[in-house]
């Protein structure tokens, strides 16, 4: 019984740092850039990435949530044929907006 208690405590301790979204092969070619880098690029659209930021009473670490949001946005950009994303603002409650651009030929 004590072993189950320790396993549960360990799981709860590491849960906030977990990354749950995997990048697609195509998304690995998408780059997060600043807005001044896309002045000569074609804007393809906007996406709002959303991930779980809270599990029960446990809130995930901001860095892990932001990392997942960027991966989700890169996945979406790759689906649309984009190669660059620009964050429109900071993450809030597991959501973040991105503009999607096509900069390369």
C-alpha cells in the first residue's frame, strides 16, 4: 500500500512538466519567429492552439504548456503549408494565438 502512495506522489510531482503533444514530421520544418521576420512572407491564416494546462488541482508548468502550444501551432501551420509562425501574445489558461506564414518557396 505504501508503494502505491509513493507512486501516486511521484506521478503528481512530475505531471506539471509533462509534454503531451508530438510534432509531426512536417511540423519539424516550421519555425517560431518574431513578427519582423515575416514582412515579406505570405500570411496563410491564424490559429488558436489549446492544451490542457490544469489537471484536477494540479497546474502544469508554464514552460511545458507553452512548449505544447508551440508544437500544436507548428502542426497546424504544416497542415496549411506554412513554414513560420508568430505568437500573437502570451499563453493564457492553456491557449495561445499564432499567425501562420509561408516565407520560403
